[in-house]
């Protein structure tokens, strides 16, 4: 008997069949548009200073919008968000505040407390929580104190200011529900957590993204008051109505730059973007209008008793104003919330532990809330706009000037809508692996999107991220495509071959780009710059080497070995129904063998990335005089070769006679090369075959380091740098050059060698842990349950590889899970977060985690990849 289809799944099916556009509206508004590359029209590319936070309330954005708890249509023509004022702040709270790159002692950092608590894929229900102090927001203190701290001190966060200590704050609960595709309900519940009554202004705002100020011929939309409603008039979006439930006032301004305030221009008599700020905070009655504009707000003045709540209600619906818009408001919210519960009940049916269900659901919520409208036309950005002053000519020789084809306007997954409000190619792949558990069709759509001609360079390179599209990220897209394909097969019994073929075609172009551009000597040894491994190496790999030599990257070459195996696996899958893919499978089998051979015999000179003395993989430095030296830093660089492993069922190979003949040719005529990295002629458990850069001996040696608590193993996962380097820092010397020491630091970096957030990859980094666990599972599939390894090293406990994979998953989950004392490692020493009932169950998913304590570090809403904990919880319960 088929399982019951929940209402949310029914909506998703209609959206996927393009019968009803349930994904049209969502929380696609950024949390920071200021300080982004897109808004930077400076000559020197200093985005943070060109458009700082202090300008954001008064200056119109060119490429997107930001707000608190924002909601908009998929083209971001019309936005909704919540603004607040406690009567004490120097400015209206319209957006999240944080420090720019050089203001923070460990890089850019949002300085607010907010949580994504719930969402479903169609956003028929979504909820987030923002904690708003009743005292004046400590803008200056946060800037000044962080400026006084150096890299050896922790970041100074808003909770460190003491502003929440006496509970004098508001919980601002922001919820959305959809009565229909174009019928959006917003409910804001403000609760006074303090001991005394407190006043607050709540301003649900509705505004148009500014699409008219940059051109001479673009129509200007309008918001116009009709009784107690506001009518939306937009040329392409159409007519909508906005209903405010009992506001004290409805006011209007224009989403346009206040040129008088920012640039000292003569007053024009116009209304500007900062009108509500100037009206409420500054008392300027002429800063707003009462009837028409491009930005509108219902102003609700409330005094909330201690422990009490007040509710603000707004409805956006298509067409003309209707009667009694709030009659069914609470019923719809109740229904949608129950439908969200039903959707997750099915998804979490095997997860019994309530705390794990909470962790997983909030991780899912973060993934869904972190989708964002992203618009960037590089040619228009470089050339400037007709109605604006032309940008400096130097821009055409600067950032992203080689990407003139790029015209991106889509709703896509972001790493973090404040700290990283732009896509990053390899982050994106990890996001989609989690999104696939919720909304498989959208995950497939987004992965294909990255390879489209308006993203991918004509030469086959994938854009890295907006700060530098030409930078190089690890090529994990083929891995993600396989994960999405296998998730659909697990769910439906059959994978989507058309999707796999479509993405494979694009990845062929990208793979060729890597071969042609990142193997400059044709030796199957690959480079890629920093490849995400900043601050765990000897040199800044994004900069020229400070010595006369060439760095041979263990990780760059290993990523390509993994890429080859991923492409081989896709080709094998497609060859089951189409013989044409057998020859392509052979191509990637050959690539893998050649890369494996090169890692063992660099350039035919007998040098190996594997070091027999230490039994570990290292980067090597080949000097101009030919002298080669291993850079003996025990880091993720040496673990990534373990990702290059694939276990294949012999039954699949039996359907590929042409591939098998060519494979056997290699086994016969290149036996040494094939034996280095393959076990394709040796049956494993369940008649499997294996390809791996690190075969049994080397894999066991790497595993011994990973499972050693004095090296990589933490109570909370695998560290990115071995703890061995705490007492044995690594220093490289050559002639008069002496590098900085690479020393294990459990938390933020104490070095600014790489600038900005220099340890942003972190001591414990969720995606690398996830890939390592997957590799352990692949080894387990080949070697079976009889193969056992000591875990942890020195404990005497011998575990199967599957048990080790589960142990590592549990360690990572323990970052968020309550321990036997009811404490969560992620909160570190913040007692309020550990024990306060209004904090302790609201989770933050950070960019990385302390290698000794599991404390959350870096970006605090990195559900882009830290949401992989949701996958780990699911995998433990399969």
C-alpha cells in the first residue's frame, strides 16, 4: 500500500509539473547586500569600504535587496521584511549588522542573534527568530572592542556585551504561511522577555527592488494607499494588495538614494530609502508620505508587558483588496504548521530521539532559508549604467573582467546570507546534497544551473565566487551529481538518467579545462591555488611562491583523481543502457591510472607524494635546481587522497564488454601502473571491485593518523590540522628564506598570513569530514565487516570500517547534541545559551568548529555545509 502523500509533497509535485508555482515566493532576500562585489563600483575593488553598513539605509542597491526575515518573488520585484525600533537605537533596525573584513579580528562577522527554526520546500510555512535588545544596539562597542583585539583573542560577539544578561530583549518571531501560490501571510509575534514593560515599533515593510534609477527608460512601479490597504502596481509582476491588520499608521517613501545626505547634493524635495528611519528616529515628518511610493510600511507602536506578547499581521494577495482578509488568517497558519509537521514526520520517521529531530529540522530550515535571489550581469556591472556616472576604466582590467558572458539571475543556495551572500561553486555542491533530502528537483535544477552557459566560462571553467570567479575550487560537482542520482534511486527505485546525462555533458567540458589549464607540464600532477586549504599550509597558495620553485599539490592532484573516479562512475551508470558511454568510461579509467601513477612517480623522477618515512601524503616543493622536498605538514592535504576511492559492483562491469576489454589491456600491458591504484581484478565483498589512490597499506596508515587523538581525531570529528603540530610546529627553510611556523591552533587562526578570515576552513570542517566518512564506507563495501581497525588508536577497540564511519558521524553530531549534562558543544562557554530555556534549543550552524571543544566558530549561519549534519543523522538511521 503506497505511503500517504502529505499536502506539502502534493504542492511540490504540482510545482515540479509546473502546474502551480509554489516556489514563486520565498525567503529569497539577502541579509547583507552592502559590502558585496556586485554593489562595488570603486576603482580599487574595496567592496567593504565602497558600500559600508552606514550607507545601507540611505543608498539604493543596484543588484539585490536585504532585510530581516525577508520574503520576495523569484525575480525579487517585490520584497517584504520586518523593521524594528526600540526607541533607543540610533538607527532603525532594518538589516543585520556585522563587521567588515578588516574590522573583525578574525575577519568579517555578523553581530546579531537570529535563528532559522522551520521551513518546508514550498515555503507554505517558514519561521525564524530574531533577538532584539531593548537597550540601544551596541554598534560602537562591537566595532571598538573587536578593533582592540588581536588574532590571539576570540571574537567579541553581541552576547559578550552583556546586553542579554538581564533578559531585557524582545523575541521577534517571524512566520510566513501561504494560503495559495500568490497569497502570502506574515505574522510577527513580539515577546518581551524582560522584567518590565517595554515599548517597540514594528514596521512590516513592502518595497520594490530599484530597477528604474539606473536607466533612462525603465518604468517605475508604485505602491498606493486605498483605505487601509496598499495596492501594488508593477508592469510585469501585476496587481497585488497588501493588508495591514490595525496599524497605527501607513507611510510611504521611495527606494532611492538620499543624495543630499550621502553626497551633499542640493535637496530635491523627494522622499528617499531612509524615510522611515528619519521619520521615526529623527522626527522628520516630511521624510515620508501618506499615499504613494515605492516603499511602504505599516507602523505598529506597541508597549508589551513583561513576559507578554503582541502580534502583527500582514497579508499580501494577488488582485484587488478583498473583504475581511484576516478572517481565516489563524486557521491557515495552524493548518500550514500542521502540514509542515506532517512533512517532517515522514522524513524523520526513523529518528526517535527528540533532540536529534530538532537538530536535523533546524539544519533543514537553515538550508531552505539560505536560498537567495542572486543577480549579477558582469558586462553591465563593468560598463556601468546609462543613468549613472561611468565607473573607473580600471574595472575592465580588474575583478571578473574575463567573465563578460556571465549573466546570473536565479534563486540559488547561499553558504550564508550575511557572511557569504553569494554562491560559491564547491559550497553549492554540498548544500544541494542536503537540499536533495527535502526538494530533489530543485537540487537537480541548481546543480545543472552551474554548468549553464551564463555561468560556466566558454573555456569550461566553473565560476568560483563573486570575489574572483577565476579562482579555483575543488571539483566536487560530479560527486554531488552522483549523490543526487543515488538519492532519487534510493527513494524511487530508479535514478534520473536524463539529469545524469545532462550534467555529465557539462562536466566533460570542465574536466577538460582542468586537464588543459591545471596540469601545466602535462605530468598528470595538478595545481589549483589555495583550493580551500588556506592557513593550514606553509605558503599562501593563492600568491606566487616566495622561493624559486614549484609546489606540487597533493590535494589538487587528489581532487582530480576523485573527479576522474566520479566521472568513471557516472559513465558506468550511463553505459548500463547506452554502449556509447563505455569508451568514455575507459577515458576516465585511464585518467585515474595516470594520475595515480604520477602521484607515485612525479614526472618520472621517482618522487612520490606518499612519504614512506611518515606514511602520509604531503605537498612537495620542487626547487628551480631540481631539488625536491616534502612539506611535512600533517593536514587535510594528506587526507584528500583518501577521497579518490570507488567501489564498483562486478555485475555492472559485466554489462560493459568493450570497457572490460580495454581495462584488461591495461592490466596486461601496464600491470605496475594498474596495481598501484586498482583492485579491479581482485573480488572484494559481495563481488565488488575497487579503485583507490590509497590502497590497503596506505589507507590503513592514513586511517591510523586520522583515528589517533594525538593527531586528527577529536571528540567532535576530524581536525583539519594534526594536533602533532602543537608541540612540533613545521617551519620550511631554503637559503635565506624561513617560513612562518605552521602550528596546531584549535580555534581561530593566530596568523594573518592569508588575510581576512584566515582560518575560515577551520580545525573541524564539516564537508571534509563528510567526504572522509563516505570514503570509509566505500572501503567498507569492498573489505567487508571482517576487516577491523583500532579506533581510537591505543584504545584496544577493534571496529569494522562501517562502525568507524558511524563513530565519526556521532562525533560530528555531538557538536550539536546535548551531552549527559545537557550542554551543547557548539555553544562553548556561553552559559546563557547552555541553560536559558529561550536559548538552549535554538541552534547555530557555524562555518567550522574548535578542534578540541567543538565550539562553533566563523560564520554563524553556515547551514550551507554544516547542514550536512542532517544527512549524517539520516544515514545513522537508515
